[in-house]
């Protein structure tokens, strides 16, 4: 491979790296608004669920595990996890993007945020599944 | 009682303003002018200082008049950019007593203080003294394609050129935003521009809306693509300081919000338009006619 060919190939690679755009900013903003509003509702339900019994009792280990065993409650927790993760990590991304304006920083922040978001969702989902113990009741 | 107190305060303020303007005594009819001095080309270390001048003022003296007085009679090396002296060219934008304003449009008597501090516009690189570099600002303005793009326009055939048709209602949708004089005050007041240099700024975004709302423009999608980036319109925090400092009443914050609602597809609403008066008949003759009928009615009674 000649040096010019190598340069062209490496340029193509960097161009692929820099030109990758999964979503337009307006679409991301829309998702940010929708997840924010939806999270408000599901978190409100989650807090109200604490009031069906005395507050101290609701946070006891056995009652918490019992909550996880309820499939609807587990789904509610999963939706909170997904919505808050998307909304929160996008907020963090927006703040980080304003700190520096280089293309490499922008791409690095985007990739880092997506990886962290997927990691948090995966870890949270694992916790919910383990606590639920695959029980439907 | 409250109204009485307010009146008293207003009277005191008016008296102070009149004192500044009317007295011929040098100590009372002069102000201390503090001018920011820097030469970024010769001294790139960003070392600056303030020079102070005692300038005689009258009721109608503007900050630009005071600066030109200082330049004429105290220090000819002060660098200022100015041209029309009537808030039409937008050249003399600077930070006066902490707020971005046009020097030709700011009377010293309005400021109600005896110390006037003039600094270059923030968010712009310094060149010398009060003169700043507008190249980044102009590049942002250029990037939003601030011109009408109409593929149906018959420009190659000059002989058959026709005028674009536009109703007064269509004109009113963007007229307010077309009053922009590109003075850069909104850009200097914007907190997002202060941290993000890739952000186009309120001027460029409001001009993007000005051409987006223009019924003669047919290539709206390209303009939206330019501003729909990670450092584009979504980074506006809606602080509203751009609209506060605009000397021409353009209200760039309104333009940005309208453009954003179009971009997100949440709303297709345009600027609220005032109802136009019916000018099909001569208003003077119509009024006379109405007056005549009233007179006749009175006579009948």
C-alpha cells in the first residue's frame, strides 16, 4: 500500500468517524422533551406507590422485594430507568458539548454518553430481573 | 401615598438630569469618561487599562459625541468604529456602563450617572480599544444563507423578469426581523455565545427565521439543515438578553422560538400579526363623512 493510498484510506476512516450522525439535533431535542415529560408521570406514580402503606414499612427489604415481584411494578421501574437514563445522559451531553467545540471532543462525548447510558440501563435491568426472579405474580 | 413618593423620586431624577444638561459650570456639566484601551495586535498578552477624560456635556450629548470629543481634544489615538451617527449602520456598538448599546443612540443624560465606562463588545475578539473583530459574527450570518432562494425565479431571462408577489400579511410575518442592522449587540449579550463559539448567535438565527418566513423563499429545508446541528438552534437557553439589548426592536428571541417550534414540528404558528387597517377608501374623506353625519344628527335634535 502506497503512502497516498494509506492516507486516503485513513481519511475515509476518520471521515466515517466524524460524519456519523444517527439523529438530527431536532429529533434528539424531541426525544429529550418526550422522555422528560413521561418520566415526570412515571416517577409520580412511583412516589405515590410509597403511600399505599406507612412510609417506613414501604422501604423495608421484604416489601421492596415484593414490589419487584409484581410484574407491573417491575415494568414501571424499568420505564423509569430507561426514561431517566435517556433524558439525563442527553442533558449531560448538552452540557459537555458546550465546554469545548472540537469535533473529536463532540464525537467522544457522544460515544461516551451512549455507552454509559446503555451500561446503566443494562445494569439496572439486570437488578430488576434478579429481584423479580422471573415471577409473573 | 405611593404614587406621591414615586412622583417625588421622578422629580428628583428629572432635576438631576436637568442639572447635568443646563448648568454652565464645568464641574457640574461634565462627565468622567472611562475608555477601555488595548492594542491586541501590538500587545497580544491581552493587557488593558482604562483612560479617564473629563468631557463637557449638554442635554443632547451622546456617548459617541463624548468619545469623539475625547478623541479630538484629549487623545487622538482612541480607536472607535462609527459611521452614520443615527443608529442605522450599527457600527458604534460597545459596552456602555456594563450593557451593550449603540454609542450614537445612547444619550449621556439617559444614563443618569457622572461616570461613563466604555468597553468593547464582549464575545468579540479585540482589535484595538473599542474596535472588535466581526469576522466570526459575519461568518455565522453568512452560514444561514441570508438571501431569498427561489428556484422558480426567471433570472437568466432578464427581459422577462417579473416582481415577486407578496401580500401585506405575508410581509408582516418577517418585517420585524428585517430591521436588523447587524450591530452585534445581541451576539455580545448572548450567554450561549460566551461559552460556545460554534453557536450561530441570535442575529444569525433570527435572520434564518426572517428568510424562512418569507413567502418568496422556496428553499427552506436547506436553511433548517444548517441550524439543526449539535451547536445550532437547540443550544439557545432562552435567556432573552438578545431582545433586551436590540436597539431596533427586532426581538431575536422571538424569531428563535418560532423557528424552533417549526423545526420540532410542535407548531406551525407564525408571529402574531396585528390586524391591518382597511385603506381601500380614503380615511380623511371617510372621517369627514362620519363627522358630517354626526353634525346632521345633532342639528336634527
